[in-house]
C-alpha cells in the first residue's frame, strides 16, 4: 500500500470506489429516493480527536437505523441491562431489519438492532411525556456530535405515511405488553429518530465516541456511561448489519451499524470510528460501497478485532524487587530499619513500561 498520509490513503480509496454502482437507493420510504446515488463520503475519527474526511463527507442524510444504537444506550442508562433484556433480547435474528422476529410466547424482539427491537427500545425511555423524550434524545445526539441536530421533516412525514409495517410491529409489541406506553407516541418518536440528519463526519464521531468509552474525543463530553458501552458495541457486533452480521464480523471484525439512508459506522474500541456514506444499498439494506470500503480499510490496516499483531507480555515488566533487598537512601531510625527488614518482603515493587494486559498482569503481579 503506497501512501504519504492517511488522508491520501482515503482519497485513493474514494477514487477506487467512485465508479462502483452496485445496489439501489432505498425506495420504500419514498423521500429517500431523492438521494443522489453517486454520493460517496468516507470519514475516520480517532480517539485522540483527529478527523479525516474525503468526498461527500459533509452531505447530510437521515441516520435511519444507526439511531438504534443511540437509543439503546439511553434505554440501558434509564433501566439497566437486566430490565432492558426483559423487553428486548440480544440474539442475532438472522433475518431482515423489518422482520417481525419476536420470541414465541413472550413477544420479545430478538435484538435492538432490528426494527421490532428498536421500537420496543424507544418505549423504554424514562421521560414521562413524548416531548420530554424527544428533547432528551436530541440532547444526547448533541453530546455525541458536539452540535445541535435537526429532523428532516419530509423524510419523517414520508416514513410516517408509509410505515404500516412498523406500525403493525408496534401494535404487536403492545399486544404482548412489551410496549407499555401509547403505541402511536412510541412509533412517532421512532420515525423521528430515524429522520435525524447527520453527515459522514458525525457518524464517524459517534463511532469514535463509542471507541472512547462513551466520551466524545473532540469535546470531552460524555455521551454514554462507560459501563454500557460494551453492551452497545456487543449488539452492534452480533446484530448491527442484520442478516449480514455474521459475515461482517468474520470479514471486517468490528462492531458496526448501518442505516437505509446509506450510512455505515464501524468502531474499533480504544482506537477509532469509521463511517461511510453511500446511498445505494445491497439486498439486505446495507450500503453496498459502505460494506466494501469498510472491508478494505480493515484489511489494509489489520483492524479486525480478533487479529492480535503483537503481545506485550515480555516487554512490560522491566524489574521486580521487594524492599527488604532494595532500599531508598533515606536515613531511617533503628525501629524503621528493623521493620523494613522484617516486613519489607511484603512490599513488592514492579517497574513496568507499556500496557499491562491480562497476561502481563498475570505474569507480573500474580507471578505464574
Ligand atoms: N426508518 C427505517 C425503517 O424503519 C429504518 C430501517 C433501516 O435503516 N434499516 O424501516
């Protein structure tokens, strides 16, 4: 791979995929058809706040299903994992995003990344009124993105008018008492959250915030409590790309989420967020070029989570001693000297440099 900088790399990547025309812009929400099929944006944001972006990275589009990860995080904060799990499971459904995949008997949606699970998740937000729930949601987006967000009213209206299947799912969930609020209000907020406007840089920043344990790396503002980040990334890893999730984690190896607006965001925990915007979708409703470009970046930089390029075990520990053998030059009285020779063995000193991972910890501190 030849490149002078990461920006050049992204420019080359953009050029390589600019003419790829596979897939089709979503049409089941009529308003989405207005997207220019040629749009292609790529953005990467690192946990130390560097932003790299090329192509149509400033072009706004509706976030669609990527909103599901934000709302899921909010529901976890409001209810804790146990109560959320009672309402929405975390098993991949292996089915399309709009499947009515509910657990037989309980009516619990399979996971929060398909529409059924996402609609149920919206109903779990703690605020008492629809207006308060929307306000909090927009505030949370502001935390992730560092700026106010708007709702695309025509996309919202378009989905509201044509979203009969989602309405059917909502009422089914109400029937099983998975939804315990006013169903139409829940659906309305779901349609609104799908119509929130973002650009490719925003998406990469959402990714970087999740990679950074829930703290926006540019503003330093916390968007999601750290304890819930692994759960959000967990369902993204197993369910974020719908019925392509298995092949995705196999090939790309990063938790990710796509939306029918053409966005895809992938997260490498502790390192970066990657986003691609390209509105032509494959048969599963994932951005065609989004998938291909993420595959390429992952391969080119060895970003697959289950690929570990090095181990730091041997280099972390520089020396180890106890204070009965090695002492500082400080003058001590007799009593202190006696105590040190008697108990000094219990004071262990480890000189370490680098990241102390589990194995390093085991070898140095537990010494086996
Ligand atoms: N608003 C869309 C829907 O409910 C979201 C689907 C998606 O992005 N996959 O159908």
